[in-house]
């Protein structure tokens, strides 16, 4: 039986132990995934484990239960919250109602009462989950999808088949609100290989589309339709820089789909544009970003601007499916796939060319595609020439075997160059962030979001590259840096702990002491006493 996860929060360890012993969690259909002694630690654990239920005391150090409930409702709207406290006051109860808390329980906790609370909660959670997975509800939504004319319009727009003189008429006739002023295409791909039992891949995909509309539609004034088995969203932005926030919203959505529905959903984010006729280029970028899930993993959002910072928006292949596949594999960096794509392209060329002239024309088109690819990805075309030679003259004279070897060597070289560019870009983001911390670590408002806003990058992408480059999260790096500075000030100055706390970015001296003790295993005062005595 599928169990719901519970996180227990109380600054009294014995209270947590009593609750765990009094309740037969397994029989009720729940599993305790852990406990925390304060709200700050609980919020950190909730972000990591994504519990279904958080049961918390109100009175706690560093962050009380009400503040924890507010933060959880903002960042994890679906989590169920139970408050228990020894304070039977109206204001607490009133605030609990305002926060949509599931239950308000007074200490001491009675096992029978608590069992009844979780029995009621189990029924509510089961109803919510069944509603989301209801085949009948999914089928109803499928029948109420966007009207056929609107779907045809959006499909034609991303295929580049809408003429400029017809655009305004289509928008007016089909009553489509696309006011922008900026637009961005997002593609949501749901894996058909990882599907929960008793639900078809098609119904799961349609359910994800419904959830996308509910979670992202209003904020981004999104227009949705299904294309090639994926959900496509036309997002409308008030400014170009909002694409980082869009990426983060899509990333949170993808992660929640795996937790709530077991759906492996990946979002690809294309380039931002103003003219609706540029929708095809944005869609191409979004779909290419989805293909990068083999490198960056599923269940997340991938922004094409961030993984291809050299602006490959100019990359457009018009020489057939085989050439498109080769260029995509060059970006992905899979040597075996590149080799297979080169062989497939050359074999196709050998079969289709019925004369020397046809072969020469096809090879010249290949050279043109290579120049466009190099230019669109800021690769120097001169790097693929020797001694100033003209490739349009040399390559058509190659036999089919020589052409194959030349194209393979060139493709592998391009792939390595692009990989180095991505790696250098990632390192640059990390170095800029570290420099920013060194300069601004005393800013009490310094956060991951603030650094990402300064760098102009989404927090989801930045977090992954920072962890990959440094082996630790950004928050861990910031905390370690602040603690090292605090330790230095403790030994080199006679300033009070609260003064040092402010100097390293902590307004609350008690919380500063808590973090310091966690880092060094002792309080700031003891650390100073032992080290000064030792010297």
C-alpha cells in the first residue's frame, strides 16, 4: 500500500519520540520520514524530502511553527500541515485557519485523538490523489481540450506556416489573446516509459497538461496545445529577463509532477521573442532543450539559453532529417551517436545521388549547413579550413569514404569545442557567484535568488552547475564562508558575538550561534576561549 510521508517538528525530542511510539503509522497508511528540532531545519528537510504532511509545534527557536506553515504554504502549496501546541489561545487558532492548517491540536497529545486526526487526513489525501488520477476526469478534460481551430493555428505558428499578412486576422477570428509584449515557448515532455500502474501513457500526459495549465497558466498568461505528443505552452512575458523566473517555475512544476503523480516530466524553454512569427525558432530551441535531458536528467526544466550560451538560435538546418540529427548529437556530445549520424547521412547521400552532379550539389549543401552551424554557434569557420582553402571547392571532390572521415573528424571537433564552451560558461557563473559572496557576505538579504538575479540566470540551472563544479550547494558554500569569517573575527577582534553575527550576514545572534555550533561543534564563545587559550 502506498504510504504518505510525515515530517515531525518539535524542539523537545521526547515529544517527538512519544508521538512516534503512540501511533501505529503503518496501519494508518503513513510513514515518518524524519524529525526536526526547529522550523529552519524543518524547512530545509521539507525542500529535500517533499513530505505529504508536516506536523509541527508552534513555539520553537529560530523559526516558529506559524512562520514555518507560512513558508511551506508558499513554497509547497499541496503539503498538509498539522499544528500542535500547549498554548490554547484564540490568536493561534485564528492564524491557523488563515494558513489553511488541516488540524489544530493541543498538548499533551492524546493517542486516540491523534489517530483519529490521521484517519481523517488519510481519507482527504486519498480523495485528492484519486481525483488527480481519475480516468473519468482525465477523459472529460481530454474532450474539453482547446478548440480545433486554435490548435491548428498554434501548430501552424510553430511550424512557420503563418504569413505575416494573415496573422492579425487569425488572432482576431480565433479570439486568441496574445498581447505579450514578449513571448517564450515551453515544451513539456512526459516519459511514456515511466508510468504508474493502472493508467495509460496518454491519460497521464493529458493529466500533466491539465496540471500545467492550473499551475502556470494564469501567471504566464499561457496558451496550451498538444503537438507531437508533448504539451506546448505559449508563455507571455512583461520583460525579457522574466525568462529566468519562468524557467524556475517550470522546474518546480516538473519536480512536483514526479512527487504527486509519478510522472517523469521534462520542460524545455526556448528563446524569448517579440514577433509572433519567430515562434518557430523559439519552439525549435525548446524542443532541442528537452533533448538535453540525456545530459541533465529528467524531471526538471532546461533553458536552451543556459545550456547553449553562445546563442545557437541562429542554428537552423534545412538539409533533411539526417543532418538535423547529426547537429543535435554534436550538441549532446555523444561520440557513438555522432558516428552513427555521420554514417547515416553519408549512406543516405550515397544512395540518393544518381549522378556526379547530384552528389556535388548535395555536398555543397552540406558545406553550407556546416558554415551556418558554425556561425550560429559562434564557432570560427576558419577553424575547419586548412591554409585558406575553399571548402566549396575541396569537399565536393572527396570520394564518399574521404567525405565520411572528414565529416566525422569535423563533427567530433565541433562537439568538443561546444562542450568546452558550456564548461567554461558554468565555471564563469560559479566564479562570479563566489566573488559576489566574498564582497557581499555581510548582506543579510543575500540568497540564492538574489545571486541568480544578479547573474541573470535561473536558480534551477545555477544550482545544478554550482553543485557540479564545487561539489556542494550554494547555500552550503555561503554558510561555510560566513562561518570562516566569523571564526576569524572571533580570534582577531574583541567584538561581541551579536556584532560579529551582523558583520557576517545574520540579524539573529541566536541563530548565528546555532549555525556556528553546527559548523564547529561548539559555541562562538567557547571557540574563542579555547583557541585564544591555545595560542
